[in-house]
C-alpha cells in the first residue's frame, strides 16, 4: 500500500528482456535506504517487488502484462520514473490509499501552462467514469492528485510547481501515456452497487449479492 506522495525520482539504468521476465534497473539515492530484496516499491505508481539492491540501484522483474498495461517500459534507458516505498503503520497519509495496481493507461490530451501552474486534461476509458468525482482523488504515475473536472472520456487536474519539481509530471507533454489508478474506495462501492443491481434483476444468479452469515 502507498500514499501517492512521491519520495524521489529515479533514472532507468537498464531495461532488458531475460528468460522469465523483463528486468528493470533504476538508480536511487533515497528510496534504496532501508530497502531489502522482497520489498515493494511503487515505480510510476506500479507496485513492483525488489529483486536486486546494490550500488545505488534497485532491480525489478516485470511480467508481460505489466509491460503491456503500464508506461514503465516506455520510460526507456535514461528515463525518469517516480518512486515511493510502501507505507508503514506510522506513515503520514499525505495523499490517499494507493494500491500500486494500475487500472488502465491514460493519455494527456491538453497541457497548458497557466501562470506558474499547469492544467492537464487526461483521456481515459469511459467505463471508469463512475469512479471519478470532482475534488476526488486519482493516482497518475503514482502521484496522488485532485480531480477538477469529469467528462465522459476525460478529466482534468492542476499541477502546482512543487509537484512538477519533485515528480516526473513536470516533464510530461501532450500525447504522453500515463498510468492511472482510480480511488480504491470508489472501486469497492462501485462493485457493491453492481452486485446489488444484479441481485435485484436476478435474485437466484450465482453473482447475486448475498448477506454474510454474521449479518443473517
């Protein structure tokens, strides 16, 4: 579990295909501190397991599904990625609950400088619209951000100078692909509502919502 508050940006040292998976190596000075093999690190918002930790760099193995669904591979050698260690019970919750499980890719379709800030519109699959609400939270490349506007196939956010300085979002351009993770609480509520609707239509279906034994 993560908070969406990026601790530092790292640079991709290597990304290559090996026998069983893709190997990603990222340079880091802060996130590597206290990190051991087996720990979880959010890389551009994608929860990855540390398989190597030495010489100022962390190594991760990526499955084909991760490569296909996220933009981690697109960073390429020399690319900059956002890094965050998993939260602890005593961690500050500066953002929101982020699982590190990317829901879908998005595309920046509008990026405008407005004074010192930047206004972004991000295109996303319309089927996720029910998970977005103005002033709600979304993680973009692992960064916890506040949603401003919500339309059928796009939403907007604002970036303040600090966010652009400490994350890789400051270097984004229109047309770039970004990793999107919708609010975990919204996803659970959406799922429960869908099950209740299914139960109302067909109370005897296998997927109909049943009351837990302890609520009977």
